[in-house]
C-alpha cells in the first residue's frame, strides 16, 4: 500500500490520506472545494465549487500516476439535490467521454459547509 500526498491539492483536514494506492487501484478520499494554496474554501456557486473539487481530484490522481480517463467510479455528495443539474454540467465537461460509474447522494452537511464533495476510485493502467 502506498500513500499519496501532493501540495497541488488541499492537505487532508483529518487523519486520512489524499489517496491510497493498492493492487493497481487508486482510492481517492473525498475532495471539497478548498484552494490548495490557501486551504480556504473557494467562493462561488455549486458549479464553481464542483470545478475546484474536480481540479483537486485531478491533482491527486496525477500524483498517484493516473488520470481522469482511468477513473472507474465516483461518489458525489451534494448538500442540496437542487444543485444536481449545475454540478452535473461541470462533471460532464470534466470527464467528457470517459464516464465512470457514479452514485450521487444528498447529505445533511459536508465539511466546512461545502456544497459538494466528490471521491473516486481509479486504475493505474
């Protein structure tokens, strides 16, 4: 098992790793819309927050030696299902034709009052 850490994504805000690689699979922890340089939550609507979350995941995937085209599955956590369409537009743009399996769930709350959190599982090859 290999732990993944990169300064290009927000540092973990708890006792966990940005990602773990095991058996050729990358398990990325959930990302919220934090600016990796400042550690602050970005301002903006759910679309802007989704864009930052996916940018953070991209950095973790790259540090692990893979990329978005190898993502197998994601889980999207939304604070409000009314944000689904706006999140989905940015998500579709990010993944393009590489469409991983996905679950989207509404939750009562997210760390730092984020509107969206996304985690993923990816292959190294």
